[in-house]
């Protein structure tokens, strides 16, 4: 037996017990005739004390960092206790030891405040995984996994595996493809999600399915994106939208309780996609703080449907506002005391290419009820007061206003809101707020391709009351400039996203389950009958054999873990992640294959 106890379980109650530990040497500290060694394993750290006799052996054969060591001895109460670790009240008086394996000097220190940069730690990820900070992340990931499985099991869901080698049906991101040796010239694809399989399982009668499953998308990477990622994938039959929302609110609340000890009793708020876009500037708003956007100049087609607010900002010959498609204000609480230097810095911030604004207008709502702005030349006290009231600004607040093209301005206002919340400390990592966003558009218009594309995916059902609108209208757009007048522009999807702290953590929909409607959806997306049959004939055929009404949702498992763990990057919660170029620098993958493999696959490589 290599060990009788782990390095994290001994306490004062174990004093005088004879134990054997095994683990990695964290540190070695020599004090004259004695040596202290911190021994580490997955469970914790225990201090070992080597007396004079063994200390002489260590002089002859010194221990190094990350040596694998087995040590036997008696548990002793420490004289200098360490309150920072659970085993800090005890140490082991070593009677014998054995070096199980030596280690070369590691390229970085295996501790929380390591001296290793990202690239170095990614290359030696197997060493990085020994660090306590990384271990805690993987422990949290496992806890989320276990909590989700326990909840879904209790609710009658079955965990059913689906294939990884499937047919390529690219609709959103690019597929990863895999050549078939036994079928020369033909390729499998790795699934972007198990979408069609879980729908087929509903047709098969398995009315509550789930999987915690790998998915693959060949897309550009960032902190919250990896080429392979994990979903909590779920589907239910004989349900309506409300059934899905209630079921998976329960799952997330259960995860909060089991993993974080948080009893989330608040009612999960709901808002429509249009409300989210015009009150927060994006479809995944962070509602831990208020700071709603105020649209001072509504285009006629947008939410909310009110009379024009141009009287607030018009009539003074201020061309920046007059010529802008959209003018959006956001009131920043308690920031009226910002200096000229600070407002100038914010102006430069919105001018950055990734924000894309030409400038920033500000209004200071002074605590004495007066107003000061960067456009005093155009707007008097009465106008400034009216704008402040409309923006829900209070005395002491600072109003920031951006103007320009609708989509860019709305996005810039959203980014500005989040940036100011960050600066004010309103985005607290230990505070969690859930939200459902509902009633997304079913279609988006692709100007470049002059066609409709699915906002979610082509299996999402329209709202029941709008099914007839979809079936009875032709998707062809005669005049690209007037696509907003087409009936398809106003069809809402029977879809929903769950948002946590400004991050979409789950998304799903009630699915199409009738062949006629699914064919109509495919046709609206530009697929002719031959393409429909080639890509999705198996699904259309299945719908003719008694497909039940069904719907589901998929949660971004990695992202949920990172939010619960207080991190911006999902990489911190994946054991062996890829870098921002999609490479595994530890394995040096992707990599070339040899000529024999090309011959077996009957593939020629032509790099131009």
C-alpha cells in the first residue's frame, strides 16, 4: 500500500497515529539538523519533519521540487501552527521514506502565484493542473456536472449518448470534417450539437433526454469560446415553453444550491428580445444593476412604439443629434463629480475602433438641481432637465450620450454601460442574477446574400399564432431596402435564452415537429427540395411517423462553470484547453500526418 492517508485529511485528532503519505514535494526547508518538507497531493498539503538521522540521508540525496515521495511516520502536534491550511495543526515525524520518482526542475513554480506565463503553462498543462487554483476550478466543474445530473435524474431524464461521426449539414459555424478510409472521398462531420438526434429521440418516445456532451465548431476563438466545448443538452416531449422555463429554472437553482450554497429564491425575471435590445443594448443584459438605456430618438420600427422623442433633442440645430439615426443616453449613478480629464478619457474610450463612436456628449446632474453639459451652447437648462428626467437620472448622476447609426450606436451604448458598471464596482463576481429573454425574431435578413437566415437554427418553431403567416407568405424579398416590411421580419420564434450576469448560459426553443412546416422553414432559408432531402431527409421522414410536440434547451457547461468560479475565461475550467489559435501546444496539435495515411484515405494535399 503506497499510502494510508492523504495529504489533506489529518487533523489534531490523529495525533500519535502511524501513517504513510505519498505525494509531490512542494517545498524543502532546511534548518540545521532538521528538514521540513511540504508534501502535496490532490487533497491538500501536510508538513513532514525529518530529524537528524534522516536529515543526513537528505544531505547525501537531496529532495527536489516535484519529487514523488512516500513517507511514513507519527502524527505530531505542531508547535508553530499554520491556520491557513486545514492540516496546519499537525506534522508528521518521519521514520522512513522512499523517493518513488525524481523530477527535473519544473519550468515554473507549482503554486497559486506562479511565475509561469499563459503560453508556458499551456505547454506544460500537466504541471499546471497540479496547482491548487486550477484544481479548485476542476473540482467546481465536477460539482456542477454532478449537481446537474442529480437534478435531471430526479426529474426523470435519461442520459442517452449520440454519435460523434455524423453527416455534415453546416448551417451556422463551420463543421470539423473527418475523412472516411472505408468510404473514399466521403467525410464525416463532428457535431456542432446533438440537435437532430435529440429530436429523433423525441420521435422515438424517450420524452426526457439529456447529455453532458462535447460539441465542435470551427470558428474564431476568444476567452469564452473553444473549438470543442461541452453542453448540458436537454429535450422534452409534450411540452410548451412554460414547461421548459420552469424545469430549467429549477435545474440552475439546484446547481446554485449544491455548488455555491446559494438559495436562489428570487423570481427569475423575463423580458422580450426587443425590450432587452432597447433597454440594455444587447440580448443578454446584465441586470445586477439598473442603468437602462434611454432612446432619445426612436426609429419608427423599434421598441417601444411611442411618439418620436425628437422634441427632447431637436429644434436646436445640433447636427450630431439631428443627423444621427439613433441617439442613446445612459445615466451613470453618482458620477456627476467626474473631472474634465475623466470625461475626456471616456470620450477617447468610445472612439476606440472596437467601440466605433465619433464622440461622447455628457450632462452632469448636479446635486443642487442644476445641469452642466458639453453641449450647453445648444441645450438650455429646461432641455437638459427634460433629457435627464427621460433618462431617469437623479441629482449626482452623469448622463452619457452616444449618437450615430442604429446598430453600432446601440452596441456602443451597451458596451459603455458595462464599462461604467465595471468601473463603479457593480459587476460583483459573488452576486448572481438570472434572466429569461424571450420572443426572439425567427429570421434575420442577410443583406449580402439577399436572403433570410435562421436566428437560432432551422428547427425552431414560430410562435403558434404566427405559423400561418410563415406558411402562407413567400420568403422572397423583392426590394432588399424594404426587407423590414416583409411579413417574415415580424415573425417571432418560440425560443428562449437564459442569461446569467450578462452572459447567455443556455438557449433553446420549441421545435418544429410537422413535416410541412419544417419544409417551409428550409425553403425560407433558400433550400430547394433536393438540398432538403440530401441534408435532412432522415428528419423529415421521421416527422411522418407520429412526431410529438417537443422542445429543449442547451446550456454552455464551460461558461456556466467559469461564471460560478468568477473567471472571464472558460479555458480556466477545461482540463486540456486549446489556445486562441485553436492549438493544443502541449501535444502540438493539429499536426501533419504522414504520406501513408494520405494514401489510405485516398486524399491529396494541395496547399496553395
